């Protein structure tokens, strides 16, 4: 929360579902100077607008999830990686880009672009190595396609890059895939409706997986097992299959014209962002790239329709992955050369805590970059 102190911890009552911060963002677009807010469909993607803000700001990467003033660790997240890199490279040379994962990713990518420009300037024009995780890989990939010269090299860790259909469950049903410890309200469908960020990992358009070059291109199947074509960027698709706020178990009390207009504006912006994930330049334009991902857990990939033509979230197609992202989806699209891939067996949130593999891949990227200068 924007209190002036750079710390925000999830308290025990919050994790137990007994109270805590509300993570809903205003469903309004505004000019970048903060004026002219609107609750309608809003300005189109590409105009210089942003979502209105609440009173929370990103301050630092999440090192761990704790309670009781940090004395009880419930999960280790980026702490081990950050401490390890600081020890090896010097803490002054590890620069963390903190962002509000709830917000539109085009806005985040623009801020990341400015961040890398500042880091590059600080080191007399030498571009930094970039390590991304999950949604952060999506942000990095979009910028990498536009400005590869800002990167010395890139390590994608458990990247949610190809569209992830399993997130539809998070968006549609309270208390299923969106529960954190015992809190089933923090990431419920009503919150996701106001938070455009995660939607960027979901909004597949027709033929997108083929453009990524993925082996498994179809994610929705009818009751007979035949693939079904769909376009998640159309509001009619959400209505037809009763997804998100249209699902009877979403917890969204009322579907209004204003909410529908808001959702369609989010879908439009997601589509514009996702089109920027497919490379348009030659492979030689890209810096060295490596991937660290997992195939250790059965991971939801696709769903089937029931006899009424609705998505049955209990009839799932599984593929090897990290429990959130399937292994093949964590590879960048065809057209971006990958110097090395290491596969471990870790769960999604801790894939990058495989520090030996991180070292191996970062050293590989340094060597690859040096060889290109000869």
C-alpha cells in the first residue's frame, strides 16, 4: 500500500480469508496525466491512456510469503534467487524491476523499457542480462521483439508465453485455482475482472498457437473429443461458454452493460499486446536466449465441453509442466533462437530457485554473447 514505506506483507488474517487489502482496480481508463476517466469502453489500444490507479504501488519483488511479522515463512519465492545473484554479481549490480501485476501489460512493458534504458545508461551503454519469470517473461518478450538492443541476453524462467487456457478456471469459479492459502477472495473472478494483467496470459486468438510453433495447438474440445475453434477476444465467446463473470459460480453479483464494455476494452488491449509477441525481425537480430522450465507436474492445458456445450472444468487435458505453465509454452515463439534449455522438476513459483541451473544458463549466455563479438 502507498504509505511511504516500501513493504507490504500478507498478514495471517488475510491468508486465512478473515480480511485484508482489496485488490480491485478501478474499471476506468484515463489519460496518462490522470484526467478524463471514463467507465465506458474507453479509448482503444494504442492511445496514450492507462487504467485508473488505486492506492497500492509496487515496491520490490516478493521474496517470500510470510505471516506473524515475517517469523513464519509460508513460501519462498524470489528471495533465494536474489540473494544468490547478489552474492555472485554484487548486490549493486542486481537491478530489480518491480511492477503491478494487476495492470495492463502494455503499460508495464513501457515502464520496463524505460527501466532497461536507465540501467544501460548507468553501465556506459552496456545492455543488462535479463531474468524473467512467469508473467515477467511475457513483458520481456514483447519488449524483446521491439527493442532487442536493450538486452545483453535473456533467461526466461517458467515463462507464461504461449496462451494459457487453464486460467479460464481462475476467471470463472471462486475457490478453485485462485485460492491463496485459505483466501478464496484475493484472486476471485470479481477481482480478475478489474485486473487486466493476468488476462494477457489467456487471451488466445485463432491460430496463435500455430504462430508460436507449438506441438499442441488445440485447447478446447467437444464432448466427442474433437477440437473446437474459439476466439477469447470476442465478448460473445465469454457469453456463449459462460466464462468469467457469466459463469453461475463466478461470484460476480450482476453483469451490467458497463462491465461488458469494460471487459471488451480489456480484450481489445490484450489482443494488441499478444500480437506483439510474435517475432517480426530476423533471428539474427536477437540477443542470446536461454530457458529454464519444469516438466515435473501434470499441468492443466485444455478443457472439454459438456453435453450442453458449456466448458466442463472437471474434464481436463493435462500435459507435463510446472503445475501452472505447460513445459512447451515456456519456450519463446519460433523465430527466436534459443541457445540452451534446462528442464527441472520444480513447481511454478520456485523454478528459478534451481540456482545451479540458473548459473549454468547465465554463464552460457555470457559465453554466447562473447562468441558473437569475435
